[in-house]
C-alpha cells in the first residue's frame, strides 16, 4: 500500500517468475536476488514547490515455497530488502514481507485457505512539508476461508479476516487501524462461462488514535454484495460487482451513512500477444470490500495516494500488455482516481472537497534466460485538488524512471 511503483513492480515480477519456475521444476523452493535503481522528481510526494528529487536503490533477497502435501498445498514467501536514498538519507529503511497460505481440502468437498502476511514498508504520502521524516508502515493480515460444493452448481462460502496497520511517525497516528471482517454467501455457476455470487459481509474495527481529545473512532459496516462473471468469448471476459452498505462511526459522524459501491472489469485479448484490461471502481476506504481484493493483483502496483480522509473514491484504469517475443513484454497503463474528501480526521471539522490523481506508466521486461529478468519503467503521477485551501489535500507531481534486474536459483 502507498509505495512507489518500482519496488512493488519488482516484487510482483519476482513472484511471477518464481511461480513459473516452481511449476517447471520438481523443487518447491526458489531463492532470488534483485536490484532496483530509481530516479524520482518528487520522492516525498510533497506539495508543489517543496518537491525534492532523489535516486533510490533497493536491494532484495527473496525466498519462495510452493509445496504440495497430498490434498493440501503450502505456499510461503519472504521478501527482505534494503532501501537507500542518495539525498534523503533519513528515509533509508529495510522493508520486508513475510507470508504463508495453506490451501486445504477434504474428501467431503470442503476446501479453503488459511494464511497470514505481515510486512514493513516506507509510507511516502501526505508529506505536506519539506521535512521528510522517516515514516514506516507496519501491517499484518490473517484470513480463513472455507467453501463447500466446489465442483457443484452451488457453492457455499464463509470467511474471516483480521487486519492491523500502524504508522511509526506520531503525526500519522490518526491513520492507525485495527479491523476484522466476516462474510458468508453463495456462488452459483450456471455454466462454464457464466456465474454469480451473493455475499453478506460485516466489518468492525477502530482508529485507536483518532484524536487525543476524542479518543478512538470505532466503526461498523455491513455490506450486501452481488457479483457476476461472464466469459463473452474465448478472447473476452467481464466481471462486475455492486454493493449496498451501511457504515457507522462513533466519532466521525459525517462518515456514518448508507452508500453504494461497485466495480466492473473487462478483459480482452484480441490476439495471443496482446491483452487489455479496463476497470471502473467506486468504493470507500473503510469496509470489508477492501478485503475482497486479491493482494497479488497486479492492479495494486499502480495504487496511488489512499488515506482514510477519503469518504469515497472513483477510479478508472486502463492497462495493456504486449508479448512481443517469448523473452520481451511491454506494459502500459493509465489510471485516474477521484476522491471525495472530508475534514482532517484529527480535527473533526465538516469541511469537504475533492482531488484527482492521474498516473501514466510504460514499462518493458526482458528475460534472456529463465533465471534472469531485466526491466525498466517510466511513469508520471499528477494530483490536482479543489481542497488545498481547506487543508484536505494538496497538488503535487512526480516523475519516476526505474530499472531492475533479478536472478533466481531453484
């Protein structure tokens, strides 16, 4: 969450390379080393006029496991890094990601997943001053999902998720969060090309350091979600989701409301070498819908500024991938996000505004051998706002040029 593109892209590329390697080799283990060099024009995403450029070096050591165990399957990862800034040395840090998931099943058509992940990374956003103090985000998530009727028309599903986030800088304590969510629902598979799901979900949690004067802000949210997936043809697929939710807060009365959210995504591969993905999403920051997102989804790599000050966000994203040869791929993406904002969570004021963030990126990847990956990326991010005078948001821009290399031993 809320990191620069390059380290996230590197981690995703590493996971993808390892997944293919594990399938091709009998060994379930893989060890990788990686190096990323990035140049950024606004390393702290600071407001216009306060931008500082910097060169960032990220060195990573990655371990991956994919081990079948009878009817079960264990997957685990450890991503350890050292991130160094040539100018902003106060931001030097050692990010990491650890996680494991057990895919389990029984002879009675029960199956599911049990897992956790935890990590630490640099939080770069909301730097509204030129003082770029080190602010690290630590997050932990655990989940249990179960389903029955995997190979039948109807499938019953239940799930539990717990999440905790903590920011090290005291001035960002208002963003600390603890949350758990439970869900239950039914999937219906009409045929191989058409299916749907009806899900009930409850989320409960708090911002424990919402305000020194008011104390914690506790929240509750209930969702009723209807989703569908439809394979239009061999080259095209569509999936959609619509959610009706009610949300309540003990301190932030302006965020206690009923709302609707949803998303639609179209995937189109006109040829074997070319693929497009178009998506439109409307959602709020708090709530169980965030847990419905696959954390390995490549779309998360282009996530820009997201904080709990956003009452509602609407995002349009376009992505294209061209497999030029068996060794060369080119990716391009465009993303526009509009946020409806409310007053700073630490003040409780009722001022509101909005901002718009646009991100454009172009990247290429070259794999001269199965154990080696090389790549470069250029991206431009720009935010404009109508709420700068209210202190809710501020305009900024950033240009990123990044290249990486990685080697796998399996």
